[in-house]
C-alpha cells in the first residue's frame, strides 16, 4: 500500500455506516489513545520483550487486516479510505516506536568492564618530554616513562584487566550478546511493517537503533572524557575503538545464528546501519583531535593513528556498498590529517631538542648527564616503538624520509645543543667540557645499546663513531685536567730547582685536582672505570719516573705509586659543589 507514516490525522468523528467502518473506528480509537499521550504509553512490549499492551497490538493488526481486505474500493467511500490510509501510517509508526524500544542486545556482562574503563587510572604518561616529577619518578628505569611494549594490542597498555581481556577476539565467543526474546519481537515488528508497505520507514529507523553493547562503551567518550586530559581521552578512544571493532564482529555472528523470521530480510541493513552509525561516532571523535600539533602529544597521536589503522579493516568488513565506500574515504581523510599532525609534531620535537632556551638551566652535576639528554633518549625510545607507522608517515612527505633520519637528526641536534650550552656556561673549563660530553655521549650509547629498536635504526657505524668520540673526550679530559699536574714533575723543562720543592708542588696540585674531580659525577660505571684508568696511566708512570730519577726522595715522598692508584680510584663519585650550570 505504501501509506505515508505519521500520526493519524483523524478528523471529526463520523458515525460508522458499515461493519468495516465500525471496525476501523475501534482501531482508530486505540491508536488515537497512543497518539495523544505517547510519553505515558508503555508500549506493546517492554524492553525485555514481554507484552504490556496486547490491545494496542490488536488494533495495529486490525488496521492492517482491513487494509488487506480493501473494504472501501468505491469512490463514495473515499473518506473512509483516507482514514484507513492514515491509520495504516499510524500502525507502522507504532511499530517503529516499538523497534526503538525493544532490547535486542545484552550488555549486562560488560558492565564491569565499562565501569572499570571509565574509572581507569591514567597516571602513566607517554609524553615524549615528561615533567620534572615524571622524570624523577622514572629515573630508576633509565627515564622510560611508559613500559608498554608497542605490540599490536596497543590500547591494552595501562587498562584494567577486565578491559584488556576484551581486546582478545576469542573472549567475545563466550559472551552472550543477544537477547533471543528481543529477536522474536523484531520478527513481529518486521511482519507488520511489511504488511503495511512501509519498509522504508523501518530502514530509516535503523540509524537510530539502540545497541547497549556498543553504546555503553561509546558513552565513556561522550560523557566520561569531558573532564579528562587529552592524553587520557586519546588512550580511551584507542581502547574503545578496538573493543567496538571486535564486538561488532561477534554481534554479527550471533545475530546470524538466530532465526529472526520476517526480520531476516532486514538483518543485513540493520547491522550495516548500526555499524555505520557507531563508526561515524568514532571517526568524528578522532577527527576532533587532528588539529592538535603539540609535540608533547606525539606518542598519543601515533597511538590514535595506529588504532584507527588497525581497526579500519575489521570495521569496514561490517559495511558494504556505498556505506563502505563513504566510511573508507572518511577514514582515509582522517588518517591523512593525523599523519600531517604527526609530521608537524616530529619537527617540533626536534626543534625542542635543538633549542637553546627551551629547557630551564639546571645543575650539570659537574659533568653528569643533562636532563635534556635523558628526555631526548626517552623520546627516541618511545618513537622507536612506532617505527613502521612513522616510516609510512614520513616517507616522501618529510625531508628526513624515515624514523632513522629523524632519530639521527635529533641526536645530532642534541649533541650540538649540549656543546653550545657548556660553551656558554663555562667557556674556559676544558676538562669539565670533555667530561660532560663524554658522560652524555656515553649515556646515549648506553640507551641505544639497551634498546634493539633504536640500535637497529642507527646502525653499527653510527655507534662506532660515537664510541670514538667518547675515547677522544676521555683522552682530552685527562690531558686538560691532569696534564698540568703531571707537568709539574718535569724539572728540566721548567728549570724550577730543588726536587723536594717540585714534589711538594706536585702533591699540592694532585690533592687539589683529586678533591675536585672526586666530586664530579660519572653515572656509568664502565665510563667511570675508563676515565680512572686514563688518569692513572697519565699520572702514575710519570710519578714513578720522577721518583726513580730522584732516589733520595724515596723515603720522604708522601705517596707511593700504589697510593696514587688507590686515591685515583675514588674519582667521579659525584656530589660536586662547583656551581656550574648549563
């Protein structure tokens, strides 16, 4: 019949003349009661698919039966015919209301996971440049702020156990997501909509079909995230996206295992509409973050890009035809914008490391590892976990071309910045400069060696060049800081007179240098041993040679060669008070 759907436009009551008109009047009255006060109406079925108003259902059936009988074919019954058409529209509209009311999907088994995710702690940070508090709290782990392993289940990091379990597709096979009673109501509704000739009305309603299984997780993004930080929101988005992708696959499988009767012909369109609607919500939410360009959010933006990339194939499998094409284009457009934001963030991270004044001046720990170096390597390690994604984003669109180029530039910029900082802070401290640079380059080498992903980015040749630089700085440090001390033992070069006076001057200079250098910090025990050995090899042989040339000083000498070795073994323990800041 194809009657238009809407509230029945019942006119002035007309006394029925035939039995058919009398039947229509009774059915109209029942539908009219619903039309006048739909808010107070409990419906034909409740959410659990139990009957609550059989009389209203009977009125719907009566109207549809009258329409099938066509009792008003003559022109003089045109008024009754118009009333019947209006009643058919009202009956179809009633069925749509029932469709939007019935509970087809069961989310009761997911309530715990939804609650836990909404309350999930977001204390762990993946900021590429952590705050001072985060840096201090992670010092024991080499500055790595987040311990996630970068595996394909990227959203599983730092989420509750109940939520992480849902990221396993096999778990969904054991969850009953469907309400069989609700499916039986879908059959009843579809049967009557088809009889009314109003299938298009039901198709349009699918876009608003309730789905507690999906909507319970989406509600976390709509409500809970309103008071959260950007990091927390993006982390939850990636988790919710993965969960919804897996839930949709399970829902499709479970609905197809049912016998929906008359709803069978609507099933595909129903699932497609549910999928499209929820995917659009996810995409719109993700699109809202594409304007973020702060390099601090780089790792989170990579996580969003990867989550969308990973989820897209399974999400698109739930769609077909024009829907699939539109969602695919929408997804690619958002990925393109995310990639552009990532490239801007990468450049910002490099500029941050290379900048002269972007980090506050902090104590250098007398040659220790600068916070800038720690932050730079934390950044490198976090980015290395996303190598495949970054190589894809950077290829052909960035002058560096790959993550390897980015990391190489970043570390080179770090080294230049550290040299500039020390030159400004202490232009004349040659030995301090070499010790500081040896410390920082050695720290970089150590962090690279401890991370296979970073090591593979930079390669053996890069590491060999840095080791050579460390060796040069060690040798230069020994020459700058201890060469003048050893030079005091060369009496012939200076013509300084009595050997006893020379020895006394040496002892005084040695003690001053030892007291100063003992307080300098070298955190790496390997580098500390190399430095002590380099100093010892410079000082001890020269001291022994001097005593051999002056045998009369043997018994009066304050130190033996072994004493010097022991004293030099106490160098570089830290706790400097020299006040140098960079």
